[in-house]
C-alpha cells in the first residue's frame, strides 16, 4: 500500500521507515504541504498522511475521494486543519490521540522556567563571557497560582509538574474531569487570579482567541501566558498590545496563529513578512519555539508506530480505534460507540 506523506521533515523519515519495516506500507515523502494546489501528488496512492499545517478542506477532500483514496492518517493529535464533517462518508480519518503528553507538558515547563529565570539571556551572555547579572532577576514559582485551560492528558501532566514546584493550580475546562482534586473556576476567575496561564485545550470555534483583548483586560498585571496548544487560541495582536501596555509580563509561544507558512522552515537571512510575529520575537519577554513541544524521541516513535498501526487496520478492514468523530449527528445510533467503523 502506497502512502503519500505530506509536509515531511527530516526527523519524520527515520521513525516512519523503522515503523513500516516488514509491513506492506510504503511511504513517499513529500516536503510540500497538502493543499488544494498540491493534492494532485496524491493521485495513484492508497492513502495520505498529514501533519498539523496541511490543509484538508473541502476542495482537498473532494479530490482525494475522486482519486479513490479512502484514508487520511493524521500524525498528530489536533485536527483543526481538517474539515471533519466533509470527510464523513468519503474519507476515514485516523489520528494519534496521545504520543507523549509528557513531551508537551515538559516543554511548557521548560519555556516557563527559561522565561522567568532569564535562562535564554544568561546562555547568550556567558557564551560571550559576559558574567553580569544585570536584568536577570526572576521570581519563584513556589506559591504562585497557575491557571490551566484544558485539563486533558497534557493539561493534567502539566498540573502535576506545577504542583511539584509548590504552585497553586486552578483550572477551566468545558468538561471538567470527574473525581479529581482540581479546583475548577470560570474563565473570568482564572484570568483574574492567575500569575501564569497555560493553554491545553483544543482549537474550536469556542476556544478561538480565548486569550483576546477582553481576556487580557482581566489579567493580573505581569501575568505570564504559555501556549503550547494551538496558535489561534491567542489573538496575537491583542497579546502584543498587552505586552506593550505592560499587562502581560511574559509570553512563551510554541504555536502561533499564522505559523503554517513560517514554522518548521529556516528564514535566517530572509525578511519575515509577518510584522506581528517579528515584533513579538523582538520583545525581551517573549520566547517563541517553532511547534517543537512534541519533538522527543519517545514521541516520534509513538507517532510513527501508531500511524502505521492505524493505516494497517484500515487496509485490513479492521475497526479503527483512532478514527475521529465526524459529528454525523446519529447520536442514538453511534457506530463508533459500538466499536464499528463510522461508515
Ligand atoms: P485532550 O483531548 O486530552 O484534552 C483537551 C482538553 O480540553 C479536554 O479536557 C477537553 O475537555 C478540554 N476542552 C475541550 N473544549 C474546551 C473548551 N471549549 N474550553 C476549555 N477546555 C476545553 O488533548 P491533549 O492531548 O491534552 O492535547 C491538548 C492540545 O495540545 C491539543 O488540542 C493540541 O492542540 C495541543 N498539542 C500541541 C502539541 C505541540 O507540539 N505543541 C502536540 C500535541 C498536542
């Protein structure tokens, strides 16, 4: 079975080759992203494998169906880039629901510590044999209040890490976890009380710009914002304004609303056209990483092995454990609930 693998990165290829070894799957690695302009590359393949910034909209879905492709394997957890409802009846969509929530939660804490203890500045200084401590004063995490939005797999691991630091945790989740000792509060209360806010919810219509002008207006002065979830959870222009007005004390962003044409690529030596991103990066209290929170060896192995297992189950006609919910509306007669294929 031949799989067209879009947006392939150097780090993907070894783990996918290892996972596919000895199976009947053969990957063709394309550097380009899947879009309506590139979908033709999938012609003649049996399946398609995509990542976070490939665009699986109605035009792409129609074309894939026309080419007789019946499976789309996401090698990530989030799927805001896929028009899920359109896929129903045409394209089975499978994903990797959890590959290493630890990787993302640990990266979030790494960003927080780097930012508030000024490690990024100290690293550059001592590289230049500058041992001055001027401007490096940080603050203790112990005793601070962290507000976590989204208490799923990653959010809860982040909560445990924060508790290890002696922080007080409050949280907001549309579907609060039952049987836990997490103190759930409204978003308003979370914005008012938190010294640090960390986003771990999916990007949906409801969570789009959950950190926007209104939310920023409610923040404690100096609040630190962490986003390792999805860029569009934050209105980047409002964030920039909040930083300039000294309301937001620091921001650590592993994701950015307009990242799709920028992240994962080398623009050193080029002029970046995105003024908001350029201005954010120029701020002394902003740290940006390029959607790398997932990037650990353990996660890469899990991603490749789960994706290969998802594709093999599809071609073997088996039940697809990691098939997405297409929100088909047949709530009373849900095939997924009965561990059957949705269509
Ligand atoms: P999860 O599905 O286990 O948890 C998500 C949580 O968000 C759930 O508890 C859910 O109830 C909650 N939620 C849903 N709608 C909400 C709303 N409107 N308001 C508040 N909370 C809401 O997902 P997991 O594995 O913890 O991942 C969280 C997010 O992390 C993903 O959606 C993805 O966008 C992001 N992610 C980022 C990575 C990176 O490399 N930066 C890698 C993997 C995931």
